[in-house]
């Protein structure tokens, strides 16, 4: 879910750019490259998955009907797979996609469907879409992220609100065949109020996510939760609206040791420079507090755990560029907390204002998009 929107800038054809701006320690050796650039205002790319020899790109606002679309980027050619209509097929697709055993894509939309509360869909590589489930009030509505993959064709996610009793969101599961069930109904008490993120799953099957709070219930500033395989929901941390921020709206990430990592982008009911945080056996800690300039302003996407063990993320502003906020950054942070600005966008051929989703492809490169219509690659 985006915290801030900036207008798109003019994008241009492919060009290679190298820029490293270190915040602590020497500059990162990662290399930045623009791999695709669309006409200004025609694409708002969020890279959702990598596989089948392609990048799968979600645009939540464009497409033939203005309800979002899914594309495949292969050999530097962007091909439309499906345009959502906003009707029974859903609308406004979320960025996170999962690739199934047969190469199909599984994802969610936050609007449309038979219940007008969003959908879970399956999309083949040839662009055939099947609605597996339509969210409705009894089971929760409006998922704000995609699905976490489980074993044997199962998927897990959340509905941000709704569910008739008491109406504070749910944790849900589904199958590739279209089965669906509610695992947990939030009570807006000590368990938290409304999950505005998806979930991540550890090796033993436990799920981790956040609730926003929004001033309600036992966790008014929001919380991080664990939902165990035994069906128990445990609150791991309650936000204080201090340096940690409040109202967490970005899905957390697990590192190789099973620690929970996340970012904050809201404080005192509004945007602030933000923070990277983690929860380990020793408890919650701020791993980096953004300064709002060279290191970036307001992290806006889930952290990606790359194969080198380093976490990567984006900020919607800061870095360098015209104006006080800059055009956004890509950053990295190690398990020990060493933070580096990998790339600061210039608002030129590299693009501007990253859209917040990063994926790592089989070639080892990390891919993402910008609101000015570019898709970029980082070589760690």
C-alpha cells in the first residue's frame, strides 16, 4: 500500500547508470541499470514476481479499463497479460504475486469481485484469468497485499477489514484449486485492529504480519503478530508512535534466522522519514532511523532478503534531486545493521519515485519499478 503519490515524470529508453551513495561506510558495489522505460503516465510498474524466464509486473491503475493490469517483461519487451475490468474479475491488483507449480500466477485485487471486496485470482502465462474467490463482508474484504505461498498449493493472506463479527479483518487461506477458509478473526483487542499488510510464512508454517490499530482497541498504534500453526495469535510488538512510528502498513520480511524485519512510514498520524526495525529473540530494535535526505525519506515497500543475505528496500523520496524530498532511493541493510544507499534516483533516465516492490530473479539481479514508468535492475 502506498503512503505517498508523486506525479509521473518523462521516461526514456534503456540506459545504464551507476551511482552509489553510502550513508555508513563505503559505497555499495551494486550496479544500477534501467531495463525498461515507458511513455510518461502510461505505466505505474510494481514488480510482483520473477520466474518462467520473465518479470511479472503489476500496474494497479492503468490497463484497458483503468482498473489495473498484469504484464510480463521478457527480453526487454513488455507484454500485456490481463487488464482487470473492476467487475467480477476484480480491480486494483496488489503487487505481490506467487508463481504456482504449473507456472500460473496467483494474486489478489483490492476491489471488484462478486462481493465488491476484492478477489483471489489465478492467471495463466497466456493471460487466462480465473477468479478463485471473491471477498465479502462475512469473511473480510479489501486485501492490501498478495499471498504468501504454503505447501501443496496453499496460500495465505489477510483481509484488511470487514468480517461480520466484529469487523476488524481476518487471516485467510486458500488453495490453487479455489478452496478458501478464514483462519482468524481479529477482535480489535490485544490481538490488534485491521491487518493492512499481507503475511509471511516461516519454515514451520507460522505466519507473521502487522495490524494498523488506527487508534482502536488494545493496540491503537499498531502491532506485529505471529499466528502459529496451532491457531494461536501472539502479539510480538506494540508500536509506540515514537522513533518506531505507528500504523504499520507494509508487509514484514523474515531473514534466514527467522527474525522479523519491517519498515515504518507513519508517525503522529502522518508520514515521517521512517525506520527499519527488527524483532529478534532479544526483542524489538530500530536498525536504521532515516534522516530524510541522503539516506531516503519514507520507506514504501517490503524488504527483500536477497541471496547474499542482505536486505534491500526502497524509499519514496529523499536521496538527491530537485526539491527538498528528492526522487527516492534503493537501500540495503545487513543483519548487523550496516546501512547503505545503493542508488539515489535523479528523476532522469533512471526514473523517479520507486513503487516499493523488489524481487530477485534467477540471474541474481534485483528488480523494481518507479512511478515515472521505469523498471530497473540492481546487481548486488
